[in-house]
C-alpha cells in the first residue's frame, strides 16, 4: 500500500546542529512521524533535571541563610551585604544570553554538564576564603552565577521537547516546584550546618557533593543528542501520529537566523515582552525578600525584646530555618495550585494564564504590605502574611514559563528564555537586594544610630516591594490583550 500511495513511515529527524537548523525532510508527499507516549526514560530525565534544579537554587540561597554570620565575619554594611547577591545575579544574567545562544545551536547535554561542574567547584573553593579576602568571596559568587546560568537557560527546553503540551505543563510545574523548594532548603542547609558545626563555612561544602551526583545522573540519563520538536510536531499531533507536509527537495525546514534577528523577532512578540516584564517584577520582589527577610525578622524581634542583638560572629539562625520552611511549603503548594488553576481555567478562557498571574501578583503585594505594617507589634502575623505573599508569588513560576513556550517558536525558545532571564534579573533581583540595602543605609545615616531605626530603615525600604508587585500585576494584565494572537502566530 505504501508503494502505491507514495507514503513511507519515517522516524522523527534527529537534532541537527542542535537546534539552529531543523533536519531536512526526505522526498515524499507526506511524512508520518510516530509519537509514542512518554517513555520511562523521559520521566527519569526530568527527575535528574529536577534534582539538579534543586541543588541549583539551594546554592543561590546559602548566603541569605547565614547572612548575619557573613555580615559579621567580613564586617559588611547593609549596602555591601546586598551587593553580594547583586554580583551573583549580574553575572548570572549576563551569561544567560550566551548560553541561550549556545543552547539553540550546540549540544545541550555538554552545556549542562560543564555548568554543574563549574559552579560546584567554585562553591567548594569559596568555603576556604578568609576574612581579609572578602573581595575573592564576592568574585566567587559571581562565578557561581555564570555556572548557574548555563543550567537555567537550557534545562526547560529539554523538558519541553520530551512531552506534548498538556503533559509539558505538568512536567514544567514539577521542575519549577524545585525553585522554592531548593531556595527554602538553601536556608535550612546553611542555618543547620552553621548551628551544627559552629562554622558557617561548612554550608558551602554540601551542595558541591550533591552537584557531583547530579553530574553523574546527567551523564547516564540525558541522551547525547536531544531531539528538537518543531511547531508542526506540536500542532499537528493526532492519535500519536504526526502528518507533516513535505517540502521541496533541498529546502531546509528552518533557516538559520542570527541572534540579532531572533531578538528583533522576540521584541515584536508583545505577549513575550509584557510577561517578561511581569516576571521582572516577580524577580524584584523575590530577590529582595530572599535576601533580607531573615535579617528583617531578627531586627523586628530585637525591637520587640524577643531576642538579643547579634554582636558576635555566631548568630541565631532560627529565622532562616523558619523562613526556609515557609518557602518550601508555600512554593510547592503555590506551583501546584497555579498549574492546576491554569489547566482548569484554560478550558473556559484562552487568556486564563496571564489573568492568573495578574491576580496572584496583586494579592501577593497586599499580603506583603500587611506583613511589613504588623512586624513591629506581632511577629506571628508577620510570618503568616509573608507566607501568603510567597504563596501567591509561587503560583506564577510554571505558568509564566508555559506562556513563553507557547507564544515563542521552538527554535527560539532557549534564546527567549535567556533574554527573559537577562531582563528579569537586570531590572529585578540583580538590583533589588542592593537597592533595599542602600535605602536602609541612607535612612540610618539621617537618624540616630539605634536598634529601632535599624528596624525602621529596613521596613521603609521593603515597602518598595509591594508597589513593584502591583506593577507586575499590571504587566500580566497587558499580556492578556495579546496572548491569543501571539499563540496562533507561533503555531503558524
């Protein structure tokens, strides 16, 4: 029957040049490409990527987990302390477009492996830096950011290529659950190791060992060549079989484009632009909260007389442990709730995703503002409202990424993720920890030095985060005006 009709079964084309150019279609009127249900190996690959993502974000938040100890050890002001995280994020965001470009064109497994090996080694080395070489410690955090960027830009695209759209959302939700879980465990690990050993340096010696295991899993499970799925594969899948119209002999399915051409194309995609700005507001708030909340809570407790001031290197880590637990719990619940809400509401409203993000940002901003206002009088209420603020922030993680993946064509996805990382961190959490710190310094400089003004300066600085959260909700509302048109364009 195949000889008479001219139809021949053909396996999916392998990734050629790792995403820059799609494979050529053989001469035939039509090509049938089999798409089976996800294999067990696909789920194992996702598990390995999730484990690496966990360690990735644990390493991000080791410094905030022992911030009091580091501040006392290196004798840093609030502004200099905030600069620690800013250096990390700046290097991370500047490296992200480079790895996005490489991820769209070269072997993604090699990029992932090299990144994990690099940041694990640098993290281990930073644990041996003495107090007289604080600038080397700053430098080491920047180098860790470079290694981390290689992972964050490439790993989501591998998951996107393994699964169909419905299952893809679920798998991405699982992957992004490990952002808040890893962040929270970073606080817990740092505070726990500092308490157990009496030396905060040991907090930087655990994640490199875990990174070694992640590297082994990556080598064993992720294939050397990972197949890129085209927009046609995603749009025309019917009953496990994809029917792809044949092209003229010798004509490539996807032409090579320069990085500048990709950027220009993405800049015309308004759904991508506005959702990236919404993510930027999220990053601003989470970056400031992640860096300063344990210190802010400590100062609130000092003002209330609950704890004594930290005047020596070994400081109490209880707030870091509690905040880490809150981050883990609200992160898991928020990401699951966001994915489930998106899955249900998409059936009723094609604009559901950006509307979910907008609503959650508005509620989060309100909760954070209330938390700041009650901090001086009721520490329990502060913890509760911070938890709700983090919960509604976490709702958006997987949803925002899924928006990007269906409004951007597959061959530009690594570049789009890299650009989104660049913008969101450049205007978001790259500057927010430092900005909060220098505002706090400026307020303290204009008033008498006291524990009360030390608390008030941080409280007034934090109010900025609530207003930024409101702007983020507005950006997601703007996304809803364009998302239907941009999604159809990406499918075409």
